[in-house]
């Protein structure tokens, strides 16, 4: 699937009341992928939020990998994790993975 977002890895640079998140080729002359402004959050919380945003491409890749686990190898816990990953992929505005239907199809084949 072709991604519309800026590919990773992303990095966060913190300074003053603002953090900038940069993708490959976006720093320093071009525009950042995202900017976090600290209004009322503590510096630690603000920096943690920026780090989480910067981790987005890696988290997306991890979610996509979990969703692609072979259906027969999934137990209930793995299946629950795969459903959470599908929810995250959908929340990111990406189309559902074609393998999402496999989760529903293997209902009766789960290991205990």
C-alpha cells in the first residue's frame, strides 16, 4: 500500500515552548512534519507528546506487522492486540488492511 504520510523515521527537536518533528529530508531548510506548542503542559509532558508523535511511523509499521500475523497462529491475546492495531491504523486515516477480514474469519480457530 502506498502511504500518503511522510515516511519515517521522524525525530523530535525540543526548544523552548515548541517542539518540531522532522521526517527524512525535511530538516532543517524545509518545513517540519509537525509542530507542538507548549501552552499549559509541563515541559516533560510536552516533550513526551512530541516524542510520541515522532514515533508514529514506527508504531504504524508495528501495527501493520501485527495485523499480518498468520490467522491460525493467533491466540486470544494476539487477536485482541491485532484488533487494537487495526483501530490505530483506522484512526490514522489509513484504509483498513485487507487482512482485517481474516481476523473475523478465524473466530472458531483461536487457540485457548
